[in-house]
C-alpha cells in the first residue's frame, strides 16, 4: 500500500539529495525515513534513487514516480486548502525564493509583518537566480517565486504584483548627472557596469542600451561585472561610468554620493510577480502573501503604469 507519507519522504530526498537532511525536514529520524522509502521501493518493485551518487539522484524510472508523486501530493493538499478557505484560515509551511536584485530591497518591507500577521505560517525564504527558481518550482522544491516576468513558461502561473521603473545611477562627476531625465539614447553601452550572466536584470540593462546579450561591446580600460547591484554602485561612485538600478534600490542609495536619475516617459521598467506551478492549490496562502507585499510597497509603485514600458527579460 502506498501512503502519502512515503511520497512526501521521496520528494524530500529529491529536494535535498541527502537522506539525513530529508529526514530532518520531515521531522523524523533517518532510519524511519529510509525504512519507509525501502518499503515503497519493495512494493513498487523498483529502485527510486541512485544511492551511489552524492547528492543522491533519482533513477530514470524513479524520476517518473517522483513527478507523479508531486501531482498526488498537490491534489491531497487541496483537501486541506478547501477546509482552510471555509474556515478563513491561513497556515502551513511556505517555501519562498527571491531573485538577488529584489531580495535586499523587497524582503525587509514585508517579511516580519507577514510573520506577525500570520503566526500559523512557517515561512522559509531563500535567494536564487531566476532559472534556479523556475527549476525548483517545476520540481516542487519551492512553493512560490518572487520573480521578474513575463517568463512565458506554460507550467508556471504568474500573479503580477507591481511595475518597477528603472533609474540610471551615476557619479556626481558624470555628465549624466546634469540631466533631469534621461533618454535611452543618452547612454553609452561601453560605460555601463553590468550584472553578471544569470541575472535576468542583466538582459534588461542591455536592452535599455539597445545592446543584445552576446553582442560585442566596445573595449575600454575597465569593464567590470558583478552579481551585486551594491558593488556596481560603489564602483560608479569612484568613476565616471554608470549602472542601472530598480526603483526599490533608491532607498538604499539615498545617503550615497551618487545620483539616481529617472528616465523620460515612458520609462523602462520591470514587472514583478509571484510565480507558482500550475498545480499549486493553496490559494488563500498565496492571496495573503500578495496582499501583505502590496500593503508594504511604496505608494508610487501601485499607481497606474501608463507612463512605463516593460523591458522583456528574454
């Protein structure tokens, strides 16, 4: 007989790639988890995991069983969700991942308040790049991603939160700082300090300057790339180049010596959304998270966005 508990155990092992950490996440001992998985394998007559590898990986047939197990667990969770909705209850574990160009600016606005407002929700938050979050959502290793959209991924559902305009961040000595607003044509791509590859905002930065990813950039004495917006801004302040920052980063830069310069209308922007797998059923929890985030945003980000243009990430 196959049990939901056994399916939860094998999904945990796939997530962590390790029996000990999987057992800890399920609040059982490792022998208990291993015994239940062994019983499941004996019942099915197949080996689900290649235990000779580190991290432990599913066998080809085991991967198919895991894919179906996530569907079964999702449907089982729907029963709990129906009860929670009927009783107006928001509770349970929530695994949330946020991209690095959002995490330091958006998370502090709502995380503590959300936890205080919903004490029955245990929130797990991590920071990852877009491709990693999308893959984890597909494998049910995450519940929700805070991402820049649209992603054009048929297995994922996007719930837009707000539209965030971009600004140019330049040193006070830069000729750009003398302008009240900037046009895309004012920017020289070879003076731009970029995020490293793998950040979705990198592609947007290049598109604002009309330069496609992979196109050859003019050679200068210094060409610097970083995975951190903060590092780029520190370098900008010491030179005459510039970088592009999202609206929420402006608060962090208020006491810095550089200048944040807006774009002329329609200003380039990015769409920020909560993203879930299409099988996600915990709608009351998702609605609570969305409401909490929007309640703590700067009011200007919730105003009509007719004067903004979304820069695609693909």
